[in-house]
């Protein structure tokens, strides 16, 4: 599933992992009179913590198209957090962290967002000292903390995840994201000089509250190109998501696949997968772009500011990306992933990691009529091996790559049926459905 942690969180879609794919669309927003808006108190300021430092290099894990960094909270940890430009206020998703650190809470809110279920409780944590290993930190960062770990990001990402760091991390630093090297470089904006060269392209960023927006030409049909307002969203595992209710000219493509796109705070996010002919990123034209179309009436109603959709990390990872909030710009240079095709999950099931080291995998659901369903796999099956290799030898990201690898490829699964010791063999032929 792809994950998305939007206005406050995002939808987690199984199609392009975050949360996942951690998730396709965690398009979460706070709604109604209970919404806290920006956290109270002084604005958190992330800085380079080493004296006279010009930059700091910090490794990260790229798990299912999500940036995972190690963080110290009040000097304790490390804890794993996702780095998410689309999130206005940082979030602790695992309340066990609050108990372990004895974090004081103040206001109680009901958090609602995309999905079909009831609102959740969340609490304000007024200020936490945050440090990223490598020399970046802030003395006092406000968080919201969920009352329950309903997102289970850990299970979708395949390693323990305790929360999400939002746009505050980017507001006072220039941040270079190298997906190939899995390295972040934070620069002091006062002494930063942007790279030059014809392979770099620069795009202006516009800001509305805590969010950064790009205005990009998108070729929707052979005869229709529109400038669309897209949230820059490193917390979205998909490439592009468009909300058809944002403009009457935005329509579902003729070739589309109805599917569950993800999961938000309040339940499942449904919609369609399709493709747009092209999107222009400065000098670079991205063609045949896999695009999510959530059932967006509810999502659009909860949006903090107008947007046509969002641009996620499945696209951004194909570039060395410099996110420069202090100078209102985004710089991009293609890397070796640039020409990789955009593919959906060609197997048709959702996986959840569990157990020691998150190296056991259970099917949450199979898509009716999809390759896994036709091969006889069922919800509740636990994967024992893939192509005769024990499942614990794979990370969740490894399995995701297999499921996106090649149309027509055959995978041999051995699974254990739920509630029994029965082992079942299933040969699945990966099938490009869109």
C-alpha cells in the first residue's frame, strides 16, 4: 500500500506502499470546530546543532517509498519517524512513546479524516526536544499524539515506526534528498549556494500555511493540458494523486482500475488507478504517469487549502531533490532511477508485516479477480516462502519490488492457512492491470 500522511495524515494505500505505498493516501485532515490548527506557542526552529557547521549529513531508510529517519526525543531513543512535507504538525502515532517518555499532554481533540469510520482521540504535546542523528535538531517541537496506534505504520513499512515529522523540519533549513544514496543533507540557508548545471531544473514553491505547492502542467488527454496545483508531499508513497472534484475538467481516465487505494485515520480510502499521458517538471517531461484518483468528495471537503492533488515520493525519488523552503524553490536533477517505469502492484493483495523484526507477512486482503485471488490465495494466509526462499529473508520493501517487477513474471508462494498448519502452494502470474 502506498501511504499518505496529508494535511494531518494521509491515506495508506496498498497500491504504492506508504504509510505506506507507508501508504497511498493518508490524506488526513483535522475537521470541524475541534481542529487545533497550528500548535500553540513559539514556532519550532530546526537548526544545525554543530558550531559553525555549514551542513549535516544524515542517513535515512527508504521503505516502500517513504523516508524513515532515526530521532531522539528528549534525549531518548532512537525512534523511527517518517519525514513528511505534507504534514502541518508533527505526529506521534504510537502512544507507547508518550508513556515511555512520560510526555505531558494538554488539549484533547477528535481527529477525523478520509475514511469510513469514527473520529479518533488525539492529545497535544506542547514541546519535545527533537534531534536527528547527525547534527540537526530543535529545542521545542509541538506534537499531536494519537490515543491508539490505529495506523500500524510499522506493519505496513516493515519496521518499527513511532510517528511523523512534518514541514517544520524544512522551514528553516535547505534539505537535499538523495534517494539512491539514502542520505539527507541539511544546509544552513544563509550560507547555501544552489548547484548549477544544465541538468538541474528549478521550480518555484508557493506556500499556504504549512504546505508547499507546485503549479505544474499536466497533460490529461491528447487535447487537454491543465496547470494543476499540487502539494509537495514526501509522505506520499505514490507518484501523483488527483482529486476530480477540484476542477470540472479533471475526469477519470477511460482506462482505470477500481481498487482500495489506502487507509486513513478513519477507515479505507477507495478510488481508481489510471495514468496521465505526461507531467512537466521544469525541463523534464514525465510520461505515462501512474495516478491515483481517490473518491475525493470527502477529502476535498476537509482540505486546509485548495489543491488539485499531490506529488509524491514515487516520482521524487527519481531525482536528487533539493527542498529549499527558505528560498521558495525546488531543485531537481535526474538520477539513475529516472527512466524506471511507473508500475502498480501486479499481484493484487495487501500485506502486513508482524512478528520479531517484522519479518513475517500476512495477507490482509486479496483483490477480487486479481492474480493472487485467481491463484487461490486468501486473506489471512501467512507467506512461508517466495520462489522457495523463506519469507524472513525478504524485507517488506523487497517483496514490494517483486510485486512491481515485470508483467508476466511467475512467483511461487507457499502460504500457511489462517488458524491451521496447512501449507498451500500457489503460482501467481504477475499481471499489469493498468
